[in-house]
């Protein structure tokens, strides 16, 4: 597998990881006990930390990309493993 392919897969997995991790650890103003600004949505986060999110997404993306590349190289899970209709008919 080319390194540019691995980089592209890593970028896609990083964005996916960031979106998956986005709601974890975020609290609203009501949960923390802070006063809201007039017109502010009730669900607006009060403690959003993008740096921490980027670090967590980077770690998760490295792990998932590594597993993907290792599966590509060693073939642990192939197309035949994902054919559930074949398994049901046997």
C-alpha cells in the first residue's frame, strides 16, 4: 500500500474520529452551573476544548488506521468473511 493511500485513509479516519468523539465530555452551562447569555441555546457547550478533542481524535485515528493497514497487509478479515448470506445458507 502506498504511503499516500495510508495518509488519505488516516485523514478520513481522523475526521470520522473527531465527529464521533465530539459529544463526549462536553457539558452545558446548566450542568456546570454557569449563567447563560441571553439568546444562547440551552444545548450550547460551556467547556468545549478543541485541543483535547484533536489529541483524542489523533490517538483513535492512529489506532484505527494501524488496524486497517495491518488487516490490508495480513488479510485477517477478507471479503469472504463479510459475506453473511453465504454463512446463512451453509
